[in-house]
C-alpha cells in the first residue's frame, strides 16, 4: 500500500476559461482521460464520514484509493490492482476492510470521466479539469501544493494573474455521488 498527503485548492471555471487556459498554456495535445469509479453503500456512509473510495483508471492502470480529509490536507492510501480485479470489484462490489480498515460492503455508485491537463507551477502542480458525470459537464482548476499557506498564496496569485474570480468547487466525488450540480 502506498500512502501520500495532498494539499489542494480548487476553483470552478467556465467552459470558455477552461479552453482559453488550455490554449494559453499550450496543453491541447497533453489532455488525458482518467476515469474515476466511486464506491459507497446505499446510504453514502463513506461520503458522510468524509471518506472517498474510488478506483481510478488511467492508461489501462487501475488504482484503488481511499481518501480521508483531515484539516487542510487529504490523505490517500492506494493499491495498484489488476484489470480483472478492478472489473470484479466494479461488477460485484466488495468489503472495504479487505483493503482498508473500514467494515462496510460497498458497490460502484458513480462514474466521472476527467479530461485533465497539468503542468508544474511554482512549488506545485496545476491541473485544468473537464469533468463529465451524470449528464453534467463542468470545469475547474486544481492546484496541488506542498504547503497549505504557501500553496494558497500561489493559487490565488494564479487566479489573479488569469483574471479568474474564485468560485468554490465541490470535490469530484461529492458532485458525482450526490447526483446534483
């Protein structure tokens, strides 16, 4: 199992701004697809406990991830899993405690396709995302930083530089699982 800490900042943007940024930063040919398959029980117990369980498919590689939010950071634990295992979990569901210390049976509840471009920006990584889920398409900027205070400063500096008004963006898992915009 791999564990890492993420400090990220998000801002919803318009479709026009997304394509403007993709063009300005010359990212048109580096947009890639990653598909997030979200799991929970019928009561969305994990989501209500601020936990996210997903399988992400990127370039035919499947990663099972449990995310937990603690203060200003997100902690992730991952397992790379074979394609056949991912397909089995998606089809039948599974007991979370087979991988993580959560006694709950879950099933695949939502899918989100994320068309993403990224580049290094100052001390972190900038992402421009086009997300497709539940018949909805939305756009956002995400900035992953090493330090919460410094990262927040850099993120808001970027928004100012690009003349972007800060609009809070809910987590992708929250948007996909709650089936509302």
